[in-house]
C-alpha cells in the first residue's frame, strides 16, 4: 500500500499537521523527561517550528526554509542531551499523536517510519550504564 501524491496532501494538508503537532506537544508539556529540553516557558515557538518543518518535509509549502533556512536537524538538536530514553519518550508521544488522527494506513506508516528514523538520528548521548 502506498501513498498517492505526497504525504502532505494525503494526510489532509496543513490542518492535519497542525493538529498532529498540537497533540504531540500537549503530551510533551506533561512529560518530566522531555519538558526540560524545551527552554521556552511555553511551547508555542517549538510547536510552530515543528509544524512548519513537517509541512515542508512532507510536500507542503516551504515556509520553514523561508523563515529558518536549512533544517540541519542534528545541529539544531546538538545543544540538548538526547539519549535513548529521551528518544523513546519523544517517539512514544509522536506515535500517539499520529495514532490519534484519522489517517490512512499508508500515511500513518509513512509518518511513524520517518519519526522512528529521525528520532534515532537525534541521539547524541550514550545510554546510561
């Protein structure tokens, strides 16, 4: 089963990605492991950055690039200590957000597969011994 066209369109466009990220950050805001990784008092800026990135990545408008330049995900995440536990918590919340939406199985799989790979790539700290 494949996605016809691009994922952005197949998922429902901007409204879907805004809802996905809002549901994700609602969970992150209550997570004692992840919340300290976000230095801002509220998560509005992080929400907007992730929303614009995902919209662009999945085939929507290039507003992220116009506002922030190249994503450089590893570089932008380097200041934050991200180990396997943080990655797992992040992926758990993002997967729950994806699963909360009414998406086709192909779109759901594309998103979750990407988030698994991308979150693993952000690990910059070893697992505690």
